[in-house]
C-alpha cells in the first residue's frame, strides 16, 4: 500500500506536534528569565542566594504569600502588659543540632547567631508527667524507651551496612523489647520520644531512615534543640539572607503570585499563574512541599513521568500543630520552672499530649503563655473543629491535670491549620517504612529543565530546616552548571530495588555525610 507524500508529510508534522513540548519558548508575552524559583522559603531563598553568589542574577522568585519565609512562619498572639502582642512561631520553631567542636556547625545555627535570633535551650529533662487523675510519675518509662531505642539504632546500622530489608520503627522497637500495648503512659512516652519529632507514629516510619535522619543531625552537630522566640520571627534569618542579594522592592521577587501550571521541556520551563501572568525560564527550581505536589494544586505539562509521580506519592507529609493559650499572668497554674508537661490520656494516644510553658526562665516570664502540640490524625481533628470546640477539649485535659478549680479561661487562644493551607498542605515530610534510597532519589531528581528542592528532597536531613538549606544550595549549583553548558542532570530510577546498597550512598543520591558520626553524641 502506497501513502502519498502529502499524507506522509502531514503525518510527520502531526507526530512532531505531539512530541513537541508544551509552549516551546514561544509565548512572547511571558516575562523572560534564566531561572525561575518557585517558593521563597528556606530552600528557595538559599537557591537564589547561591545563584547570586555565582554572579547569576537573572532569576525570578515566585511566592504565593505576601512575604518570604515559607513554613518558617510567625504571627502575633495575646498581649504583653503594655498591650502590644507577643510573637509566636506557627511552623519551624527550633534550631535542631548546633555544633560540637571539632565537628561541623549546623548552618541554621550559624545563621541564628549571625542575625542574633533570641533562643533558649530546650531542656527535655525538665518534664513532669500526668494522666487523667493528675500528676503521676512515669518518668522511668522514658529510660525504658531509650534502652530499646539504643538497640533499634544498632539494628538500623546493620540494615544499612549489610544491605538488609528495611522495616517500620514499630517492628524495630518491638524486637528491641518496647511494647507499649494498652499502657497509656507508655503510649504517651512513645509519642514524646518519637511522634513529636517525626509527626508520624512508629508504624508509619522507616527504621533505617529515621535513625539516619536523627544521627546525621544530632550526632553530627549536637543533641541540643534551641527554641527560637525572636520578636522579628524565626524567619528573620531568611529575610536577612535575602537582603544580601535582593534590594528593597526588588522586581525579581514576585509576592502574592500563585502558580497554577508548570510546563516543562528540554528547552525551557513556562510558569503560569492564576493572575494570568506567565514566566518563560531556561530552568526552574520547584521548592513546593510534598503536600502541595501531592494535592494537584499545581498541574504539570506534560504529566510528570511515572517514576517521578511515584516518588512524590510515596513520601508522607506530616502535620504538626501548636495550640497556643494565654492565661492571666496572676492565675498561672503550672510550675513555671518546668518546661514540659506530658499527659497520658486514658483513651486516645496523642490526645493533647505535650504542653510547653513559655512563662518561665529564659523564655517569656510573666507571659502566661502555654501551648500544646498535636500531630497527624489529632491535627486533622482539631483543624476540622472551630477554635471554641478545641479550646473546651484542651481545657478539659488541663483541668484533669491540675484540677478544675485551678484552670481559668484563657485570654487568648489560637492555632494554625497547616494541612489546609493551600501553599503548604502540611508541616514537613517523613520517610515511610521499606522505602529505598532509589525511591527518594526519584522524589529529588529533575525532569528535563525542571529541578526540585526542599526539606523533603534532603536524603539525610528531611524534615529539618538545614535539609531545605542544603538542598537549595545543591540544586542551584546543578543549575549553575547547566547554565554554563555542563549539565549532567540528576539520577533517577525507573526500575526500583528492594534495599539500599552501600554503593548508592553517594552525592549523586543526596548522601553527603556518613550517618556513623559521634561529634554531637
């Protein structure tokens, strides 16, 4: 059968049109730039700073909110004696791991010092335990958990070094002798020791990577956690760094700009915004959270390849909710010399479990501020309620702990709803059990000229601010190489294996330092 040259030519043109990438640099109305950075949080601003330091100044930063900072977010709350409000942090709140000479320094700690952020050491030994009957001493359970955790750490080291099958933290703890069962004091202890850090429970977390994650921060830098409560907000370090390369009202910073579509190809990336504007970039760095990527709030054209979608959908986005209360300073009912109060509910694990006092030495004495933290399912529950319902529940717990006659009504009450924020859809990421380094690398890897960065893409520091900082630097460095014509792209895996081989622990897969460190231990 013969096909005419006309039909053959037509077929070829159609095939070219199908294979062509969307909007191949053809939209003359779009603003042009070399690099578009999507998001002005820690990763985005660090990426922009890295570009600027390499004399790449032709970039645009696109940010949903009216300010930079991302999930390092603060707000006003309550009232001081003079009537002005306090500042409290809604999101990231601690510098986690500082420095232990001669080891390296956590870059967030270095920045906190550079910008003189007010902070105080969180003393986790300053704790009192309660149940529904009031004060009850079950501090011995903390020692029992930590004994089991030491065995868990050793086992995770074997999994890593011997290329063994990963398992959940729950499996590892059970095999290490920790089985809380229906002992609600033990359940509260476990929440204090694990969920509070990872925002997920042990069943939902990888043993191998949870231990790697903990060790590379706290054993490399130090075991200290310093709580930040600066009047400028914790994000002052981000705005401070931004001011080193952005001028006031810099036209390269596009605030209040909501991205709706990212169209990518081998020749560039076009960003479409809900106000009808667009950006035509040679490269783009996407710092959207895993929660945003999973929500389909932003579409990609063409659809992201299956390996990329699988990486995005496999990792978890946690929600960490701090519920703030201010009580009359002359009616403070808790011991202000104690930092933490652990509550074991008789029925529900993680039901308003950890209260923290800001009315105490080194914090905000005389403020009358107390806050309680919940995560995941309990976060979703309070997010679905109005403030009054949640306030009644929290007060009921406090009255169980201290007696109904001792707990007055708060003068201020507030909490964020992180999983409902359309620019975040959660607080920070977590690594699920039996998930390999290859799968995580698929979350990290670029697709054509579209690159990804953020705390979630950090192999060793996921969930931490310094993870976002390092990833912003690394990805910007890759893009700089591309702009210079030396572009190798990032590794991805279309065929996945069941374990993580030691040979894969390299920079190409985001592995920067060994997890077997003891500087901070």
